[in-house]
C-alpha cells in the first residue's frame, strides 16, 4: 500500500509482517533509496491494509484487518500528523477478517468500510459499516453471502451511479460473485455468479479504455481470469493470460507505454511474479521479466519516488518488500485530461514467450501444425457435423448382450474422458461417431464384440460472443454448428436505423478469431450475390462485432434492393 501520510506530496510505502503483526512505513530519500522504517505494533496477524481519510482532516488513516488469539477485528491507526499515529478500535471486534476496503456506501462524503470473512457457512460472508464520524461505526446492510471470502472491492459496475460489490471466495458458496446496488440506501440485488471455483483476489480496473470497470481475478490452480464489463452489470469472459497455477493478486499497468493494459500477478506456488503484455495480434504474451521463483502476496503499482513513472512493489513471503522502480506508466484514463483509446481485449491467449534477456528480436511465430487426433477422419465427416468439446457431458452406454451399462462423463479441460475400463480417451475435436468408434476399438481388449452408444447430454463447450449494434449483445453458448448469420439472429438481429441513431452496418461485420480480424459483408450473402464465404461457420471463442455505419454512410440516404434484379444490395439514394 502507498499513500501520502504526512502531506508532503510524496507517497510513503506501507507494508506489514503477517507473523509479528508489525506495520512498517518507509519514506523515500531525495538521493534515492528508503529511510529506516517506522514500526507500528498491532499485536496480531495483519491480514489486510488500506488507507483513507476517515475524519476529513486531509491526513489518511491506516486501516488493518487483524486476526489473533487476543485481538481480532478492524483496527484504525488515526493519523496525528508528521507520521505519528494513535491506535483506535474499529468495527467488527471479535471477528476475523481476510480483507478490508473503503467506499462511501451512503454518499455522505465520509468513507465507510466493507470487509470479508474466511469462515465457512454463515460465519463467513461480508460486513459493511457506516462511518458516523468521531470514531463511531454503525453496522449496515451487506449482501447476503455465506462461506469463506478472501478479497472484496466496491465500484459502480453497471454505471448507474450506485456502488456495487464484487468479492472473491472459495468453496461451495464462493467463486467470484457480484452484487449490484439497487439504490443509495444499501439495498442489494441477488448475487451474480461470474465464475465458480476458488479465487484469492479480485481487482477492479478499466483494462480496455472504455471507461467501464473490468475485473481481474486471481485463482487457486485456475490461473488468471479476465472479465470485460459491458456497462450494464454484465461481463464477458475474455481470454486468460494463463489457466494454470495459483495466484494471490493481479494488477494492471501499461508496462511498454503502448496505451494498453498489461497484467502482473503474484504466485502462491513458488513461481515468483508473472508478467503478460497485451499484444493486439497475439493476445496476452508472457515475458520473463520479474522474479521467477518465490512466493509473493500483495502487489502495488504506484509512483513511489515522484518521477512520474509507476513503480511495482510486491510483498514477499518472509523476505520483506521488493520494489521495481520505473516499471510502467498509468493506464489510459487514469491521468486527468489524458485522452483514452478504447480497444478490444484479447480473445486468445498469447502462444509465445520471448526471451528478453537475449536482446535479439524474437523470430516470427510459425503457424502451428495441428496433430491428427486418434480416431479422427475429417474426410469422412458430414459438413457441419458437431465436434465434441471441453465441457460437454456425454452419456456412454456399453451393451453386454441385452443389458446395457450407462455412464455419464464430462469432457475435461484437456479434452479427455475416462470410463470404468479405459482412461484418458481424447474426445474433444471428434464427432460423436468418431468417439463411438474409438471407444469400441479400445474396449475390444475387454469385450469381444463391444456395442457402444454415445449421446451428448449437455452441450457446454462452444462459446460465441456477439457485440456491437445488435439487440442483445452478450456471450452465447451454442450447441451445434453456427454460422455468422445464425449468431447475429441469435442476438436479436442488427439494430434498425432510427432518427436518433444509425443502425447496425451488415456490410462491415468484424469476425475476430485467435488474434486475427476479418471483415465480412453478410448483406451480400443475404441478398444472394455471394456464397458461403460471406457467411462463415463460427468456431469456439469467436467474436462477432456489428458496427454502426461510418459517418460517410450515415450521411448518405440508402435503399436496399433484393430479388431478381441485376445488382441487388445497398445503393445510395440520389
């Protein structure tokens, strides 16, 4: 954590030692480096630190969440000026909290507090307290939640002027959840489950420069998750920098000054600090740039030495605080008066890891040659035949005589299934017939003449995103072969032109897939002037964007001519 605690215009670095309960505060020296730290003793484990001016005197207080045998709850170190602090008891005494954050929930100009507990069941969840001034706190309505939560943040996720809450948890009631504020009186909507699984950290940040909050989540054994906010309290799941490994926190910074957010994450499994650069063509590209070993906890991105560049700080596991000066620049929109450059987030993760230590440019990526799957015969497939994918649920029936044994299996993330007799059969990428024939062949070791039937019970693998000037822009799970036109119709069709705004332009539809973009004139296909080339079949992870027409086209009056004519299509009306 970093904040200007003494009002001299420079930020101090604030950290803590979990085991001893010491809070350390460092000032920067004019000649560089750090002063000897000021130590504050809490007498308990410090689980979380934040700062805010709670009493309106322009000096921020230090707020900590404590856990110990004799002391638990929120503790506040009141700022008396000149780096002098007075310990005061905060709210939630007798309860153990994993994270504490600050937000003005009742809009009275005073910062309020929200905290999360790591206890199971009803003992876990969220707590909110209103700041009444003069060191008084009032418990307030919090979203209903049970189970252990580890990280919390408050922001206006749906852009309605009311604060919302997002929290990262674990166990049956955990995952990543968001609660939308219904009004300014702490009435909360139902929980929105963004993702199941175990998460240790969540960060709210605008990753693509559109002014709408996005989410970065650090998962346990599931990597880093990215959600793009759509501005209505809904999110699109975007490509992950990695889907493996355990991470504590993830932050965003423009490392290479290209106007795009890059991601830095601290690991819990001894693999140091990971860094991914956002590349418009390759997606998230991993770089070997920071510590590659060690366990790290909280991360900090702030200008600690006042040189106008952002520094990176990381709390290590038992080895103090590591700082990388001049690590990057603020994201577009974080600097007052700076023009933002809106852009799309990556839809496919990066596939290369350049070696920055060599100083030589990385060779151009070679197109991957897909290996032939066991049991796959593309030349025998029926056009448009469904291909099984990860997440699909299959019911496999094995017949012995007149009786059958049924087993329901889900295709793993690696694309495999396992049955009672055989393990790790590659199913993703095969048709139902190909999987059936492959299972028959493998079961001949155990059954002389096996009879096998495979049915897709639930489809869960194909994800297509439709955005732009359509009636219902969102992410769609599709269960069969879908073309570009099918996806647009699934999203309610393109928006019609009205006096208030232009409609969707079907002559310049963008199809994004694995880092490349293709512009398609779907209107030519509708009019019958071209074939299937203007109505391509979509693949898992594709993004379809229907733009509004350019200003030149808007200014023109146009008519649509179809049917048995020489030149069907869109023509200017002169």
